[in-house]
C-alpha cells in the first residue's frame, strides 16, 4: 500500500516539477550550463522572512536577499543575478517591488545533479498587469550613486569600500592578514 501512495504522489508532483516556463520568454541566453528561458508571475519576498518569520519593513531596505514565490506552484525561486555581466544586482532590482506580484523574464538554472535548482537570472520585471517591462540593469548605476568616493577605472569591486574593508581586516583569502602572509610566503618556498 505504501508503494502505491508513493507512486500516486510522484505522479501528482511530476507535472509541477516538469513545468516549462519558457513560453513567451524573450530572455537573452548567457550560454550557461543548464539555463532555460523562464517567464512567470511571482510575489517578491524577503527570503529570510519567508523561512524564519523575521520580517522587517520593506524587505529589509536592501539589506536582505530577495526571492520570488512563483504563482504557478508556490515554489521559492532564488534570483541571484540581474541582466548585467557581473553576478550582482538581483535583490536591488527587485526591492522596489517588495511584497508585490510581478512578472519576471530571465533564465532559470536547473540541474539537480549539481544541486542547482530554482536559481534565477532576472532580466526584466513588471508588476502584474503592467504593459511596460523594466530592464533589470541598474545595479552598477545605483552602486556608483551610493559610493561616489569610489570613482575610478576598473571593476567596481576593486573600489568598493565594503570589499576593501573586508580585505584590510581579513586579507584577500579571508584567513586573516598575518595568516595570509604566512600562507603566501609558504607558496614561494
């Protein structure tokens, strides 16, 4: 009897697991392994709030990782990238939509063998029912506006005050400055 119940549950769950969200997607490929175009409706949520009940106003005002609870199956999707080249920006792009129902278009990474499931690269956002899409590509401009003292050439992370403070405190490898110096010295012996 238990085998029959397990088989029935597997059949019921199969359509949700096999859903194809690519229909109507205009997502630009990044040629990443296991990427699939994905267009769906979802609610923008504070992931920590969803998991623990710790729910500050406005999804933590940009200090929290945001997620998408997909309307089709109530699955929590992890958006970890916007449409810019660096793997940054998804939370900042979604923050104006905190608590709102949106439609997103982007790329879904699904590979259970690698442990990657419901990882999303958001490229466009709009509130449900809106005509116009908003491109998810404003992170660099917002970072520059928030860090005017970090003007200069080269990648943003080489000039980011938070990154530089972490390196100064813990070294490039996070081992500690003295420990890192010993480690590097050992590499050259």
